[in-house]
């Protein structure tokens, strides 16, 4: 009977199906958990890799910054040393400037004394100017008297007057130069050399015409007294035959310069002077620089004038030719 009682019941198979589902769910949950843990682990590894990379970059940047800071520190120390050195030099320069200032003060005192001496010299020069002016007045009176003389006497007296005026002018220049005045001023187109001015004229002229032209220009035909002067003339004469101021018109064979000075230096061409043709009384300078006596009426294309250089301080002869020469109507 118990068998029949229990035999009337049937157990459905639902219980196994639920267990199977639960197992599957557990597997899925396990897989999902594994995947989550794997993803989390991957994220952790990626975060760790990025962190190491950033740390490495930060380390490199820190090394660079330390290197840069080290260089900046070295530059700062170097600049500091340079500034200290510059400060030392500035201090030395300041001391030198102070010493120079003291020296300038001493020089200022010396210059003041020199100025006083120059003022005294100027007073002395003015006094000498008055004396020279008196001499000039006497010379002018002599010139008036000369005009009343005969032609030959007039020529000799005029030459003597030219020589005297030249000597007075030279004396005046020496006085000024002794006072420190520069005497090297020449007219336009004249060249300066050793306290004299030279003019190199161009154009066909006889000797007497060249002499009068030089006189009109305020000078005279050149007188040559040294090899240096001869070399200077040769340098500027362009190797042309030129009239110079040497002649023996008054006495044959006795050559004198137009300023009245004797023949102290000569540069004759071999065989000269020879007075060829009995009438070569005027002297020319060849293109070679050597001298030759020639006919005074011959025409040359060049001639050389001279006059004394003037001084920066105006002399009482400023309006008078240094030679005192005046044009003549006859040779």
C-alpha cells in the first residue's frame, strides 16, 4: 500500500534544469569577473607604463634643468668675476683721470704763464713794428730820391733798394719765427719750400719780360742757393727750359742773382757758361736741371718766380712785395 501511495507521485525534471542554469550563470560570472580583472590588470599595466614614461621624461627634464641651472650659475659667476675686474679697471681709470686732471691743472698754469709771456712778446713785436715802419718810411723816401737819378744810377740804386728791402723783410720774418710764428703762407698757385714761395710760369717770354712779369706778381726771377732748392725746382718744372734770375749784364763773367746775392751755388752744364756769340748774358735752367747762359732776347716757354713766404701775423710789409721790386720801362 505504501508503494501505491508513493507510486502515484511524479517528480518533474525542473530541479536539474535550474541547477544547469545556475552553473552556466556561475561560469559566465566567473568569465566576466576574469575579463574585468584582466581589463583592470591591463589598465593598471598601462597606467604603470605611462607613469614610468612620465617619470623618465620628468627625470630627463630635471637633468636638463639642472644642467641649464649649472651653466647659468657658471655664467653668473663668470659675469661676477668680469664685473669685479671691470670695477678694478674703472677704479684704475678713475685714478688715471684724477692724475691727468692734476697734470692738466699744472699745464693750465704753465699755459697761463706762456700767455703772459706771449703778450709781453707781442708788445715787444709792436715796438719792433714801429721801428720797421720807420725804416720803411725811410726806404720810401729813398725810393722818391731814386726817381730823380739817371737811368744807370737808377738801376743800380733800385737793385740796392730791392736787396735792402729783402734783407729787412728777412729780418722781420726771423723775428717772427723766433717768437714761434709760422711763416709759410703763399699766394694762390704758388708753392711753398723753405720759407719761400715759387711760381712756375708758362708762356713764351724773353728774360726781361719774365723778370717784369715776376715783379708784377709781387716777386722776382728765382735765385737758387742750394742743391735742395735745385731739386725742388726740378721736381715741379716739368723738364722744360726755364728762365731763372741769374745774369752778368753789368760785367761779363760776373754772374749775380736778381736779388743782388752772389753766386754761392751753381749747377752749370759742362762747358758752360761760354758766352757763345758774345752776348749770352742771361741764364736758363735746362729741362735736365743744368744751367746754360743764353741770349736774353731768346724766347722760352717757362720761367720761375719767387718771393718770401709771409707769416700768420701780418707784417708791416704786408702790402709791399718782399723784394720791393717795381716794374721798369727799360732793362
